[in-house]
C-alpha cells in the first residue's frame, strides 16, 4: 500500500459553484386572464371548502355544559 493520496475525484463540484453560463434562460410565459381567473377560482374553492368543513365541524367540537354527567349505555340501564 502506498502512502500517496490521490486528488479528490469530485473537484468539479467546487468549480461548479463558480461557473456562470453565458446563455440566458428563455423568459417566462405570461399567464392569460383565463388562467389567472382559474387559479383564483381554485384558490377560493379550497378556502371555501376549509371554512365549510370548520363550520360543519364546530358543533361536534363544542362542549355542552348541561351534559357533563357521565352517560351510561342503554344496555346498562336495563339491568
């Protein structure tokens, strides 16, 4: 076994951070009004669904202070 160390085989990774291309990427396409309206409509639909789920679920999450006594099943009442 020789004690000679070889250079790091991935030295190009360090050079990649300094690399700058002279080719500019193409400009982004502008969205049409229909596409923008569709995205807004989709966003509003998602928000409305979340609000609706919250409104429908609120009664199940509320605690009724009149029913604080432990409840027994109907089978236990018959015995």
